């Protein structure tokens, strides 16, 4: 990993999207043991995976991992914590204002 | 010909769902979302943390309480709760006052996003952790959050809003949470979530005429899930006294101030929603803070002094600054943002510097929902 340079790699992954009444979730895991570090970007190839209502869809896809540079990783480590508010039900969205 | 048709909605496992007759194999179905539906793309964040540090947690000091809590979560007392029954009255979305409708949908979408984000975070912890105790906890919490998200999603569908899960194929950046910040933030978000839901539930028990949507009837059991998640994080923090002492007390104060003030500002952005519920947002805020503070005494050595003269004043200034900032953003005025941003920062500092109330933390952490 360079201080300023970003490297990319591709990795196989499995995407699971559940659009059921008793579970709404979407997860992705790498099938080759690739590990994500702070600041890395992941792009799953192909069209959006849409599970029809009441269904679970599992697909194997390829993904591009863009590794963060050393500096970006450091920055993400320092600042990422402040995005925690999203876990709260009253987190901000852009739509409404008074 | 009489053929037994199976449907994936009735499937108990993923494998069954995929094998069901209605499933067209592995496709990305363009027709997944009905065209008439308005599409809302969920955009949760993705997280990493220091997984080695998390694996190093040893729950031995709280083992008895821990095992009891995990056993209770495994027994899944709320499993049957998230079903629509005859209590789910029909909702007249068509004739709902437009402003109320917009704010209520915004409320449902942000609730769904929060549950969903919790699910993504917990699942990631579960997947990358190696500590059996921790992995089990995160798996159980991910289950609950996905269930809540599914329930809200269903309410949104009735309103003609389709939640789009297509974000997975968009480029996404992984952010970073220090483990201790995960504990503070998730503990608080679960406990304040409990306080918010139960306060509305109890209010509507007394004033059923304000219950304009059946989902509020489900808030009690729902918030009991939030409560037990919070209990688990309280126990986690109890395993290491350093997490709630020394310099970390300042972090705790920061998280308390940030969460309370965000909630205040955000709730004031939904005036029609609160009016329909018959709730004054100022009263509601203080009531929720009071409950959350009383609960958080189980683990945090300080609580915020929400009766301090600077408290409400600071919240109001923060809210005004925030509304001005939003207006400047809407105008596209970069210069116009400077003033409100500075005022918001000053209001936050004023809130943060109110002396906190100190108290002794009990030896045993566990609590039961009591409100």
C-alpha cells in the first residue's frame, strides 16, 4: 500500500438480498477471503440485485476493491467514528427542514 | 392438473425459498418493484473496526448475566410479535394530510434505515469476529434488526413506498468505528430507541384518538428488543472498567450530548407528525432524555444535566442554526453556511460544557424494561 496511491483488485463475492416480511436485509461476503480495511471502496459488478417482495435472492458476482492509500486509511480511522449517528432512528436525512 | 405450488414467501430457509415454484432462479428482477411504487433507495454505511480488539473481549466477569441474557435472546420471545393481526387497522393513506404523510413516511424511512444499518453493522461484526460470545450476540441482534426493518418495510409498502436494496451494486466506501465507540454509540442508540418508542406507546395508551397508524401498537415489544440489545452492550462495557472511566468519560459525555441534541433537532423537523400524535416535541425530548439518563446510570458514571438553564436554550439555538444552515444549503449559498455552522458549533460547545452529574455505578448492571 502506497502513501498516496490506490490499488485495485477483483474478488469473487456472494450477495444475499432478503426482501421478506420477517427479514429485510442485504449482505455481501467475499469468497476468496479478501479483507476490507478502513477507507477501501467496494463495487459489486453488474445490475442491481433486486429481490421481489417475499423473496431471498443470492447471487455470486465479481467485485472490484479499490484499496485506500495509507493516508486515506489514516484519515478514515480518525474521522469514521463521527458517522455513528446513522444508527439512531432520528438520524438526518436530506428531505425535511423547518 | 393439480400441482402443488410452493411460494418462497412461505419458505423457512433460504434454500427452500430458492427452490420455490415462484422463484425464477438467480435473476435480478427488473419487475421486482411495482412500477406504481415510489422508490426509496436505502443507503446504509459499511463499517470496519478493530476486530482483534473486539475478539479480545472476555465476558468472564459478567458471565452469569451474559449467559442469561443470551439465552433469553435465543429463546426469541418476540418472534411471534411481528405479525400483522386484527389489530392492524387499515390506514387511509389517500386522505392523510400531505404534510403529515410526508413527515410520517420520513419517520418510517429513517427508522427502517437505522434498523437496516444496525443489521449491516452487526452482521459484519458477526462475520469477521472469532470470539464465540461476541459472534453469537451480533448474530442475534442482526436477526432482530432485520425483522424490525422488514416490519417497517411492510408498512411503507402499504403507503406505496418501495424500499430499494440495490445499493449493494453501488460503489461503497467502508468507514471505521473504534470498538469502544461502537459500544457507546450502539448502547445509546438502543436505549434511547427504547425510551422513544415506549414514551410514544404510553402516551397513545392514554390518548388512543391520536394513534393515526397501527404501527404504534407494536412499539412496546419492539422496544423491548432495543432494550435487551442495550443490556448486552452495557455488559460488554462492564467487562473493562477503563471503558467507563478516565478520559473515556469525556467521550461518553460527547456521545450523550451529540445523541440528545441530534434527536432534539431532528424531532423539531417533524412538527405535523408530533402534532398528529398530540405530543409537544420539547416535552417529548425531555421525557426521553430523562428515561435514557435513568437507564444509562447502569453503566455510565455521568448523566447530562438536562434541567440546567443552558440546556434548553442551547438546544433551541442549535435547532435554529440547523434550520438556517439547511435553508442556506437549499439556496446553494456557500457563504451563507458559515454563520449558521459557527452558531451550531457554538451551541454544541455550550451544551457540551454544562457540568455533568456524577454518580456511582451499581455493581450489577442488568435492568429490566420498567417504563
